[in-house]
């Protein structure tokens, strides 16, 4: 797997609190067999209700970072939410806080979900709205966000940071890679091998 030490790109401002997974990807799109095509439906209901939604603005169409608010990704535990953001083009999220399951899904998909203060988020939001071409960098090694000549602190739990920077964030891939070791250990445990 790829080590993710930093993510740099333009950002899309969505500095709102309590954005739940049903807003990120409406439930009617959960019937898909694969996650392909989910990106075009990210925030679909919000975009229908708000013709000025950032996900529809031309200046934000190539953004790879998302600026969110508090409790981002709350609601149900659907993996489709971060999958739709990835397929839209998002590679990292900067928000005040996250719902725990959404955060775990992002990490296991290789999307850093870093936390920053409200003051930092407001400054990033203003910078991006003033200049949509402004690149922002999230540095997971230094735990810094850089935007022009400004630098801000961010946080990420140590286990998520370690998994992302070492390239061990995809737990299923790690499990499948270790199949032989798992079988070997299971063979040494009596209650796995001594069934009548």
C-alpha cells in the first residue's frame, strides 16, 4: 500500500456542522454493488436544494481536500459516504471533529481526516473562498496544515497517523496478506484443531 505522508491540493469549503452520512450520499444510492459512480451523487440532495452548493461550483471541481465543520460524517455507519467523497476526488478532510465510524472508514480507505481548531477552519475557508486556486497541504509527519504563507496545527490520533504514514491503513489487505501466518498460528491453538 501507498504511504500517505502528506496531501496537497486545492480545497472545497463546506464549513458546516453535523453533516451526516445521508447528506454526503443519500440512502437511495446504497444499493450499488460496487462503489463506482458514487462520486457524482455526493451531496446530491443538498445540491438539488442549494443551486449555489460548493460541490457544483466550477472553481471547486478539481479540489482534493474538503474543509468541514464539527461532527463531520455523523449518522449511520455507511462506508458509501467516504467512498463517494473519494470518487468525487477528495483525498483528505480537514474538520473540527468527526463521527467515530466515519473517521475509521476514512482511515481504512487511506483518506486522512485531520482535526483543526474552528479558528483555523475559518481562516482556511476564507482563503479558499477568496482564491479557489490556493493550494493547501496537510503534512502528516509534522502535523501541520500549510496554506500560502500560513501554517496551522492539526491533530490525528497516533494509530491512524501511523497506519497512514506507514501504508498499513487497509486492514483487510493486511489480513489477506497475513493468511499463511494466521493459518500457522491457528494450527498451534488446540481449540482450533481438536474438534471431534
